[in-house]
C-alpha cells in the first residue's frame, strides 16, 4: 500500500532541551532514532535533514516581533521576555533555542514540500508536532509551531484543501488558531477534556469562524478513556469528515501522551491503540488524499517505555515495513536505553492489547455513556455545518 517514504532526521534536533527535570527530555528523540535504526527502517526509506526554517517561512504563522523575541532569548536566556511566553516554567529559555526550534520547523516544512511535490508519498518528522505555539507566543513546551508552518507552506505552494488530524492528549490549539477562519484547512483534534487538562481549550463548540466556520473540530474525551473508547471516538468523527473534505494532503500529529503511563495526562490508551490509529491515518491518506501523508510526533513524556516504540511504529507504517506488535525489541537498543537512562527498556513492541477491539459509532450507542456523549456533542456541533447528519 505504501510507496516512497521519507524520514526527516537531524541529530541536532536533540538540542531542543529545556534543561534537567523538564518533561520534554530530548532523550526521547535520540531513543526513537535508535529504535528506528535498530529495526533497519532507516535503510528502507530516505533519511533527509532539511534546512532550518528561515524567517520568511516562520512569518507564515508567527509574528515578526515574536521571532525577534525568540532570537533575543536564544542569545541571552536570562533576558527572555515572559510576555511572549518565554523564560517561563513551561518554556524556559536556553541558548540556541531559536536555531534548534527553526531546525525542527524546517524538518516539518521540508516533509510537506517533499510530499506536495511528489518526491515521496509519505514523510515523517517525529521531532515535530509542536502544536501549542501561537503566532505571538510560546506555549506548552512549543516555541515554533512546525505543524502549522507545514500546512501554511502547503497552502503557499497551492494546496486548496489540507486536513490536519491531531491525536495528542492535549488540544491542538495553536494549529486551530492559525487556521480558525481559513476554509482551506480542516483541523480535527481528539484530546482529553479541557476541564481536566492544559490548555483548557478544545470544546466541541469551537468550530471556527467566518469562512472557516465548521473547519475546526474538537472531540473532548473524558479522563480515563481507554483503548475501545478512544478508537471508537476517532472512527466516529474523523473518517466521515475527511471523506467529505477530500484533502489534497493529510497532516497528522501523533503525540504519545495519551498512553496510560504518561505522567502529565489522564487517558488510559495503550501503545497498541496508538498503533491502530496510526494505521487508520495511513489508510485515510490513501483513500482520500491520494496517499499524500505528513506524519508528525508531538507530546509524550514516558520517554523510555512509550515514545520510542510508538513513533517507531509510525515510521514503520509510513515506510511500508510495519513492525508487528509481538516483535521482540532488539537487545542492542535495550542496552542503549540502559546506558543513557539507567532504566530497563521494554521487551516487545506491544502492551499486549493487540488487536484492539472497538465498536463502530452505529453500534451500541449509549446516551448515558460519557464517551458517547462527548462524540455526540462534537457531531452535533460540526456535522450540520458541513452538510452532514449528526
């Protein structure tokens, strides 16, 4: 099913480092690359290091004064301007912050360019997916919004319809904000309910405005949602909307922080359910977007047991070399994990829940079920705006 695939990787992205003790530990990127390599996936797809995003590209989404503030904080972290969200607990300033943030953005923009131009069918940047950054402020561990920049570049190149699907546990607020009134972009975010998790946005009633009304879609899932509910919610909303929109490119964000081991959130999703949704996104790209798929990483703070395995599955799917869930993790990689972290790495590429069982939306609707209530709220808010039945 897969054609040519490209993996965006530059070891310098591991310099995106907010310091010791910060949840966004760059070891998660290094360990993911190590596991991808241990399975030989880097040898069955093109591995490309794109240039950092230049200022003209960054300005497709971000204000010039904000870019200048990031540069200033990058040169002198002690002088970071907190009015731009820099130098805060979530987004501490560090030397070289502008350069490495622009590098990560450049990988996502480069992935989008390669897919749009037909150089490859699929492109993955697991260092990307920094979806909280706003046009004029850092937010939620995100300095530059590479996902929004990739979409903006696609529009600049002539794309008329781009669908963005975000399955991070946190609402994809920065991407939604960037295209709030743009009918060319459909943003869909499945996330933990804003009552219980940052950034306290992503209510089903947030549907876009002006010409973009109906172009923002939010599924706010109850804390504690597990595999069957999470996958059910995805299939109850995403395929029908993507089929109706018929995007020319599908951009997806695969934050691994929906996992039951993640320390910063409250969903109860397994690695196997994450893999099931990755497979579903791949299939949607082929069915409705001519195979054009840009896949990004995102959040994920269980940096040994969860993130590397989840994103290695994503890379394998894009490469057309899926890693079977029951596969034993290479011992050399487990040794690397211990050497870097003094933790024991996982033994297999599964949490033991494959295949994931779930019920289609048309089956077993329960008006008393909180998950079904959440899905219905989204369908009622958005589907009629798009001429679909809720």
